[in-house]
């Protein structure tokens, strides 16, 4: 899988629960070998966090076609902390014993941080590896315009409490394509979500 990812133009990866099923040393090597960036917001004591391509968040800056306006987008990524997913692991536990922090507390904390004065992001997009009912909890609890998620094996495209939830399903059979466009070049624009064709 990592060989395929290395040959695919993918910039960002996040962890899923099945990475814990692979030998811990192997997954650490995969992190080091990937040319893009791993985003890992709620498991920051994982031993690979010191690697230069492993970050708790990423900020992307995009510009309007005329170059007069820029939009800062923060990406954060959370992994499920559902104990049932990891109950079969022996000591030290999944992910080499790393602590998986509460996804919702982490999302709230980092959304506030990235939208605050230190980073001043215009939009924060969570990349999640959660069950649909957990995604729904996020949509109801935290004000994100869109949530990109995985974990469940079926596709999801729905709006919950005003938040669009997109999940492409399993095994890269499908992909989510999300266009984010600037609605104004006046400098105080908001992102406009548009359903793919």
C-alpha cells in the first residue's frame, strides 16, 4: 500500500485504526518513508511525531485567481479513541502505547487555536477516522462547514446540522473531491461549498 501511495500525488495522510494492526516498527518506517505529510492531532505522543513530515496540523494558503485574496485553510486529523477497536491489543497497546486523546476535545481545541490570532485560519477542515455516529456528534457539537471522514466502509454524503459530511468508503474504490472556492475578492470572503458534478 505504501508503495502505491508513494507513486500517487497524495500530500497528506492520517492514521486509521488498522495501522495499529501492522507491526509498530513497520508503521514507523512507513511514516519516515512517505514523501508527504502525516497529520496526527489527537495522538501526539506517538514516537513518530518528531519526524519532520509528521505534524499535529497543517495550514494551506490558497489565492483567488486574480491574486488579490488569500484563504488560509487549517487541516486537523483525529482518530477514534473507541476502546472496542483496540481491546485485543496486548501491552503496551495499539500504536506502540501512544495515547489517543478525545477526538471532540481535540477538534474544539485545535479549531479555536487555528482560527485564533496566532494562525488566523479562515477555514478549518477536520480529517477524521470515526464511525458515522461519531461524525454526527462532531457535526452537532462543533461548527465546521465540512467534515472529511473515513473508517466506515460505505460512502456517506449528507448534511447534519448544517455541516456537510463526506466519507468515500473503503479501499480507495471511491474518492471525495471537494472544491473550495472564494465567493469574493473583497478580502472578507467565506468559503462556498459546491457539490461535485
